[in-house]
C-alpha cells in the first residue's frame, strides 16, 4: 500500500518525516512535483540518508508554488503517479490545500487515487489550528488518515491535537540546527529517529492489516440482504473501498478502478464523492440536522420547492417524500382525488415499472417483478406501446423505418391514429389517472416508447379530464439531456415525480410536483380534507440542500451531448447486437438471443468481458445498459465505446470457437 504524505503547512518537515519512514526499508519515495530544482531536490535529500528508490516526476527551476507552472494537467499528474507508485511514500508540495500545477487543490486532485494519508502537523504557534483544519479537510474529502506526525516543540501542540483526531500521533525530536557539519549531524539525527520510524511503520502495518481483515470479512461473510439478487447464485461480489467521479475503487490489493456503467442504479449525476455536494450536505447537517416538515419552512426546503416549480414549468406546489416509489404513491392520492368513484384504476403501458411499494407495484401490468408477490392486484389498464429501436443503423418503429431519431419525434399522421385507438380503448373505463414513464421505460427493458404514442395518451387523457402523472424518477433531471421530458414530448403533466439524479447521486430524496388545480382539491375547513400523507424525514434539510447544489451544477452545464451517434450506429451493425437505443446519458445494447427478457442469462459472458475491461454493468436480461454521469467527459465515453466494441468482438470470437 502506498501513502500520500502531506503537511498542514509548508516548511514543517515533510521530507524529514519521509526520510524517517523510508529508512524502514519498506517504502520507495516519490515526489510528484518539485520546484526550485536542481538546487532543491527532496528526492536527492531522501536518497542521502536511505537506500530506498527515489523518483521525481516533474521538476521546475523556480522555488515557487507548482501552480506557477501550469504545463502539467491533473490527468498527467495522476497518470504519472499511478505508473510509478509501488508501495511508496508520495510526498506532496506545500500543505494539504496547496495547489498543484493546474491551480486546483492537491487534496481534491488526488481524490481519484483515494490513498491513505500520513499527515505532518505543525508544531509552531498557530499550528494547532492548521493541523486540525488539515486533518478535517482530508477527512471531509473521504481520505483515511492512519497516522499523524508532529515535531516536539516548546508549545506541545500535540497535546491538544491528539484530543481532536481519531488516529495515532508519533512525535519526533526537532531537527538539529544547520551547522558546517550538517551532513554528519543529520546522519546522527536520522539514526536516532530510527526507533520512531519503526513506531510509525508499526501503526501503518496495523492499519494495513485491519484493511486486509476488513476486506476478507466483507468478501466472505456479511448480514446484508441485497436487493434484486438471488443470493443462492452469487459466487462472488464486489467490495468497494471508495468511489470517485465515474469510478468505483475496488477493495482489493490491485485497487482496480471500474467505470460505474449503471450510474449506481441511475442516481449518479455529478460524480461519486462530489465535493460540492458533500460540502452542501455537511453545511445542512451541521446547521439543521433534521427539522419536522408540517407547518414548517427552512431555507433549503423553501428554495428547492421554488426551484423545482421554476424548472418544471407547470406546477405550483411540491410535496417531498423519500424515494421514487413514495413519490408515485402520493401522486396517486393527488390524482385520484379528482374522481368520485372508489374503484378507479390507472391507464398505463405494458412494461412499465413505478417502484416496489405495494401501491406503486399495482400500477404495473403483471410482470417478472410482481409475479411472486401474492398481494399484487394490478389496478390498471395497460396499453401495449409501439417502441422504436436502432437496427442496422436505421430506426425501426413497427413497419416504419427512419434514418434519424429526430424523424421519430417529428409530427406524423400516426398521432391521430393513436388518439382514436386510445379513445376507443378507454371508453366506459373507470380511469383515475394516466401514469407513464416518458420516453424510456427503464426497468421494463430500456424500452424507447414512440413519443407520439405517449403524446396521444396525454392529449386523450386531458380530453377526458383524466389527471396526467409523469414518472420522471429515472428519465428526469437531465438524464435524457433535458431538465424534464416535457421538453421532448411537447406536453405537460398535472403531476410529476422526481428522485434519483435530483440529488446528484448522493442521498435519497424525492419530490412530487403538482399544479395549483390539483392542490386546490385538498383545501377545506376540515383536516380530513387535507392530503394526509407524510414521512418522518419529509423535506430533510440535508437532501434539499444537496438537491439545490445539484440543480445549480446541472444548469451550469452547456453541452448535453453524450454518446456519439455514429459510434452507436456502428455498434448496431455488430453481428452480436439485436438493437441499440441511446438518448442523453443512456445507451442500451440488446444482444441477439433466443432467451430474451429479464430472466435471460445471455449477457453474462459479455458482462465478464466488460468487467475485465474495467466496466461495471448490470443487465436487464439479454440487454445491457450503460448510463454515464451528467459530467462524464467525451474522452471517457469514447473509451467506453471502444471497449464495448472490443468486448463484443471477443464475445463473437468465443461463440465462433464454441461452434467450431
């Protein structure tokens, strides 16, 4: 295991501590950025008093902060460190929050590595504050700090620091003052400090051993009942040590990085471990904790409701719940209030999925998710929707074939045909609401519904005064490249539900947005006429504050183009591929298979190949979907497309060999 050695200030003895540690012969020494070179060289200094390998990655002549030399990008720096770290002490320049060459703070830039830190504290006047601030800066960024080292000074700063940190502290003697016999004095000093080096090493070895034991425990035994998992068939599982940006860092000796290809069940929008979201959560947690919701307003709740009303462009009131399923359930209560009948059902689509609570399950047609649920009753009428898909580079919609997806969305005479069919279907049926997943039905198999069919359903429902509910838990919040799918359909709902990416992928929160007309149905002189629904953590301040920060970052983004259309078209021509669909951050690739549907195991071999290429995915039977974050770069997406093609070719080769 390698360690980042950072300081709570500059000129506090980091290189001395590095030397003491490296004299244990357990580490190499790595200096990512050296300024003042060659006059100053920390690697040369360490090499004078140790036998360990030393290396400097980037060196610059002036003794200034690295940000005065912006020629090295963050990615270059990280790649160089990854290439050369091999059980190393990686000594950073300056303090924990000093900038690297790009001008970004080193504690932020190094987060993709998520290596543990050895922190060197400050023994001088004011050092208690800088040491504790540095420690908290590291911990708040998700770093583990297994060791803090301080030099003994007359102020005894360590006596206060140790009360406020959760790690061992090793105290070194002060370095002797410089003399004409400086080299010999330093040799004697380091020899004297060797027992301290052994003590430091002992703490780090205990930390490493604990990490190994924890990893082994997590790999062999646990008390977790996983969702959507047949435990009996699980041979091995992934243990995640950390997650940063688009990637999981796997808890194994190689610390493999896997691209999170399912956006952690469609939640990740702004990258794992997003520091701005973490700061927002910390602020709200420290300022509010949790505040009861009824007849109460706090700033995050107020501001988020206002922002959602502005963003969605149709509603006037926002009801907060915990997750997508509960957002749907309260939407039903709102919608059904418009009907005097007690036996109303919903109008929906076959292949839909609206959650796992009892009420939300009843909104879907009989399917694999509710087949074994004996209390499922299915309170709806479900139409079989026409869906479009890219096959051999063309978009197929029933008997229609289009060259571009824009043509699929364009006005067409089929709209009126759909409307007439729907009018005839719903005649004399007790329908209390239309409930649809606009554009893409996710859990049903990434079904890309003909947008004109959904448009027809909405228009006919409004003709018959049937409330329209958009389930945008998956597709909303820019997942399809737009704030709400109303922008794609050209139709607005009466009620819409949001969750998942609303908080950027950090924590649960859901919102049900409703029109003023819906809200007014619950006004009256008696509390019995109110919407009697709520959750203990309704509109919790932490979630609201994080959601506000997420929406702020989404609105800053300008380019919402993700998967390269030409590359996706190329994949649709692959002999192993049945169909391809993509929109916004979503890419779906269905494999050719006689065994189709959610229970199909056709994609298993492909998933193994993708994992070997550093991509973590979850299938929907013979379909594998790839969902990137809202901030995933084009470079990363092009690399993913390369790996998708490589693994499809490998899968084809396996098939050919198996039949040879």
